[in-house]
């Protein structure tokens, strides 16, 4: 029975990596496509990966862990030889890690929604990872549209993190004043910890130019002034309310869910959204348009043109989920009042 189970797990890995090589990696990372295709053709490598718990053996996670541990970013034969030589180390490390991409570029998509909020804010992010999206006031922005470039910089000058974003429409663009920043995550990462820093930069796929440097610079910003990061399940109403209760008086509590909701099972997601609505808070989110039906105005997912940037259930803009563009649509969705 154990052998049959093992064979079944190996077969599942072979299928998963073949699908990744065929459908997911092309156009984004030629190296990852090559590695995954190689795993799909070598059952002995798939058997190594099958030793990792099923929830933690996704190709981007396993590949990131190997790179974090020192695997060469080289052609498949060199990577495969390294994996064979370090199998136990990879299984152990991957078994305690999970996909926790933390892209500060998302702040370029969040900022127009934050700009609709008057006065200082207390920022609480759900699924915060290392908290890199809790510093929208510490980054610089270059919004590029038909009328030119709108440049935003912190008061002390250009940030080490400069976020370029293509914009259409006329969104409000100004830096928020953040008085308090906190996050909830199942397994928070420490921006000052060498291993966590290396893991986050290793999660960047080979070929994604500039992302690793941007994340490293944002990690320096977070390490210099650490946020409050709480370990817990944000879909638990008690965890959420306990975190929200720490926000200071005199600031508008803003709860953000930038890209985390698709990764929460439906029951937990609905429970979380119900709990958010009970808080005295503004809810800002970035989600796929068809993820749920909580939008105040109907959204045609097929023609929306991106993820939805929303405030309190009002769709404000079509945005790139990683923040490379903002197409402001508040005037189309009847959200002009919410947009200020």
C-alpha cells in the first residue's frame, strides 16, 4: 500500500510539472519551463519532490527553495544534478515554506484607492507576508499617462523604491499619511532576517527583470521601521478584530486585501469579508472580477480588463494584480462619491 501511495504521489508530481511547463511558465520564465519539463520526464526527480507535503510542492515554490539553497540558475542537467545531491535539504526546507510573494509594486495600484481617504490612516493588511505593501507612503511613484508623468515622492526625497505604473483616466494621486502599519499572516516573514530575505527574492521567477532588486530595496525600508506583524488566520473574525483593536485613535482604519482572497477557501473568504464589514474601517482590495459578487455594481469579468481595485465594494479601477497599470473607471461604475 505504501508503494502504491508513493507511486501515486510521484505520478501527481509528474502531471503537475508537465502542466506547469506547458501552460504556466512559457512567456514568463524559459528557465522554469525547462526545469519543469525536465522533472516531468524524470520520475526519480518527481519522487524527490513527492516527499514534500502536497500543499507545498508547487513548481514555483520548489524551484524558489532550490535557488534559495544555492541551486545554479543553469540548464536543467545542472539543476537536476544539484537537486539529487541536496534532496533531503530541499525536502526539509520546502516542507516549512509556502508561496508568499510580496510585491511592493502593488502599492502603485493601491495608492489611488488610498488617496480617496481623507486624513491619516492606520493600515492593516491581511496576508501581509513581510509587510512590503504596508509602506505606500515610503515609496516613490511615476504614473505615466497621456498627459505626461505624475511623480510622487516622500517628503525626504526620492525613495530607493521607485514604482512605475501606466495610468488611464483621472485617478486621485497623492501619498497617504500612515500613522500605523500592521499585518496578519499565517507565517509572517521578517524583513531583517537573512533567510526570509533570500526566500522572498528567490520567489521572483528567473527572467522577471528588476523585481528582485525592487523587493530587496523594499525589504530594507521595512527592516528600518518594522511593522507590527501578527501570526494568525485573518479569516478568523476574532483574530481580525484583535488586530484591528490595536489601531490608534485619530486615524481611519484601512483594511487591505491585495491579492490574498483568491488563496483563501470560499467559506473562509466569505467569513473574512463578513467580519471586515463589521469593523469601523475602510476596505481596499485587489481581486479577480469574478471572485465573488460583493461589488455594488455588476462587473463584466470578460471585458473588465484586469483585476478590480475596490473600496468598500465599489469598483474603482481595472488594475494589474502586480501593479503595472491602473485604468481608472470610477466614473463608469457610479463610484464618483467614493472616489472623492
